[in-house]
C-alpha cells in the first residue's frame, strides 16, 4: 500500500508540473484560501435524523494579481445538508453565495446550487475519498447559468510519528457543459493539492497545504495560482 500511495503522490505532482508550464500565455501568481468549517448532524433534534448531516463553510480568497500586491478576490459562503446511506456513501445538497472582486472590474455576486455524491473507502490505514459534484452557477444580474460538473479524488494517511497528524494528496478536474458567462465549454480548471491535517481534539481539526490551480480562461490568457490553503474545522 505504501507503494500505491507513493505512486499516487508522484502522479499528481507530475500532472501539476506540465499544467503549470502548459501554453504560451500562462500568468503565474500566489494566492491564499482561508476557511472556517462547521459541521454536525441532526441527531440532537431527533434520533431518527441521525443519518442527516449539515455543513457550513466560509472561505475567503486572495490573489497577488495586482501591481499593488495581494488583494481580496472572493468570499464564498457554503451551506449544505447530506444523507449518509452507509459507512461509504453520502449524498449532499448545497447552496453557495459568493462575492467577487475581479481586477479592474465591478464587483459581482453569485448564487450557486450544487449536489455532491461522496464515497469514502478505507484500505488499511489509507482513506480514499471521491466527490462527484454538479454546480449550477448563476451570476446576479445575468440570465445565463453555468453548469459545471467536477470530480475530486483524494487519498489520506495518518503519519506514524505524531498522533492526530495525517497527510493528504488529491486532484480535482472541472469543466462546463456549455459556454456561459463564467467560462467556455469544456475543460475549465484543474486543482492539484497536498497538505497536512491535525486533529486537536474530537471536535477541532486544522488543515494546511498547497493547491496548484490551473484555470483555462475564455481570453486565452490562462492562470496558474500557487495557493496556500488553511482551514479550521469544528464538529459538533
């Protein structure tokens, strides 16, 4: 299993390397994604609802795409409710409201509905996670909708030298079904990521890592953002 994990890690970083140097017009920049995540279930309301879960996350993003340096670009507020079918499978329905600050353009807002199917499978000490998501994106003030399927794969493993510490690595591919106000039809984005998680207690966890985000834009001047990711999670 260690050989499999090493192959997965190596493959993901080999994928990221050609993407970051792909094409003639790539803008490389640095960003930060910071978030707070709250989660729990409805067991406290009724024991009959123990398989129903909820999650709320607020994520703020910055990017150094301005001559003045790093600046605020987005704030995304997620809320979702899920049903746990068994130890492996769950289905989620969610809503997002986003506030964006494009460079040298007016501020924008977005309403987004999304659906997730999540599969978790343990292989010894390794945990494999697959998340299949469908986004329905609506820009406030526009009648167009962006329908965006996306697939995330992740592998997580505890580190033996410290209790509560684990490493994760993964990749997510995103594309649009049709051309829309958000992007062109077809492949739009790839996110490769890796990092560490530390479980402080039964309730509190912190994740910190790196995400290489390649964005295939409508203009042809594509982006590769090297993001520092940090998340603090609390489970009720």
